[in-house]
C-alpha cells in the first residue's frame, strides 16, 4: 500500500502528523511531507486513522 496526498485539498492542518508522526510531517511552510509513502503493514492502522481523520479528505491509500 502507498499513501498519497491531493495537494489541492490538503490545507496542512497536521491532524495526519498527530495520528502518524512517523509517516507525515508538516514543514515550516505548512506543507505536508510524506516521510515514507510505502505503508508498512505494522503502520497501516495508523495511516488509515490519519486518512480517516483528515477533514479535507486529502489522503488516500492505494495498492502498489
């Protein structure tokens, strides 16, 4: 699985970073960085929670 961000929808609120700090980071300019787009099985639950919590629905999981 990979996590992708729709840059048009993302507003940089940082909820995803709070839910999965090993995967997401908001940089100093307020832009979302995906630290590792390849979601390891042990992080899948965490990344799904981050995507579900995104108020703009900017995050999605896709099959490799």
